[in-house]
C-alpha cells in the first residue's frame, strides 16, 4: 500500500469511546487512549501530516491536538468532504491521497471519497460497509494507532529504522 500524503481522523468514537461525560457543574470530559498518540508519531516520522476533523467544537480536542502536535484541527465541521477537498486543494494533493478513519453517518461521504478509509470495529455495521478496512479495536481503545500502523506497515523493521 502506498503511503498517504495526509492522514485524517474523526475524534468521538475513534479516539474516544464515543461517550459524553459531564460532571455536576456541566464540565465535559473525554477519555483518550494514549496508544493513539503513537499513530501521530509514526506519521510524523515519515513526514505525513495528521489532521483531526470533527463536527464537535471543544477545547478538549484542541488541548489533545496541541499536546501531540497534530498538524490540522478542523472543528465544528458540518460537511467534512467539502472541508477536506478545500484542504487538499490548499496542499496540492487529491482526496484519493488521503487516509481517513471515522465511525458515523457524517463520515460516510469522506469514507467513500478518500483513497484509504477505515472504521473502528465499534462503528455500526452499515457504516463499516462504506470503509475499505475495519479495525480490530474499538473507538477509544487505540484504533487510530492500529489504523496508522496498518497503512504505514509499522512493524519491527519500521521501529528499528525510526527509533
């Protein structure tokens, strides 16, 4: 498999278990799996930018993205395919050179358009049918890392060469 020129990911249901957690004062919480941070690291070792694209808008996502040095953070997106097409135009690449993992209805057009698409195993079966790959991990259990490892063929040789 040829390496993509851009790796994009949804957040809720991919990097998280999809749950929305609130405390008694109304503060929202999200639980991230630290394994997914290696997915960003592996992509960056090959100079492949990583982007988050989500319909939600939260400071939590900005904090996580900043910590991991995610290249693009696109929040509050209603039409993901349109925004990704605009980003691809800006970067001088085609949407077919993008890899994307998502898990729900608003991800379907993007899952169909990109060159490499995937869902977590926890995505509904009918959403999985739009993706080229289904991960073995559930959202929030490191499925973004699994996706990146698979598309970049991360193995012992990769690790020895880059770390």
